[in-house]
């Protein structure tokens, strides 16, 4: 469970990025200058999202491999205790 918690804490900075973007949008005085920075923010968010997706994928794959390994070990132990079944 600790590994899941640490993994989720790595993903929490997204809230800070959203708040920062919201503040920038709120301070826009309507002259159109705020629109020039939005593609940069979108690219940054896109990169952050890609990193999060990669981290989630790696976490899921590692968890799956570990579960399959544990299942195989459990099956081998069961077979060694009950060879006739």
C-alpha cells in the first residue's frame, strides 16, 4: 500500500498546475495577450500527462508481474503439498 501512496503523491502536482493556469486566465485583461501563452501551457500539461501515463503504465505492469509471480509460487506450493490432487 505504501508504494501506491508514494506513486499517487508523485501525481499530485497537477493540482498546482491547474491552479496556476486558472490564476493566469483570471488575470487576463482581455487584450488577447493571454492567448499567446496557452499553447505553451498546453504543451507543458501534455508532457506532464504523458509522464503520468507512463508512470501509471509502469506501475500497473509491475503490479501485474508481481501478482502473476505470487500466483505461480502459490500454485507450486499447493502442488508440493497435495501432489495426488
